[in-house]
C-alpha cells in the first residue's frame, strides 16, 4: 500500500514558466524518500480565470516508510 502526495507548481501568467525550480522540488522530495510517479499539466478550459497554469507532481511512498519517517509530512494535498 502507498501514500501519495500531490505538489502543485504554479506558472507565470506572462511567461508560462514555473514559479519554482521543478528539478529542485523533485530532488527535495526524493531526499525525503518520495518517488516521482507522474507529472501532469491539466488542460484548464480557461486557465487564466482558474488561477493560471499549474504542473502537478505526484509522488508515492510506501505506508511503512511513511510511518517510519513522519517528520516528512508537508500538508500539500496529501492523499491515501
């Protein structure tokens, strides 16, 4: 069984570039034992009205690993 974490990264409305360094974010989570399983860029019908474009990084970790190291909890859209 796995725990999943979704990290949303906003993009600049003007340039379309991510507001955070995605490579750094991915490596930070990897250091905490999270494995990147998917990257999504939802196709919002009118993304300018929905708060702009976002990239979603989906990470997973086994429940056993998660329970061993609860200090890694970051309240960022966590799902079971």
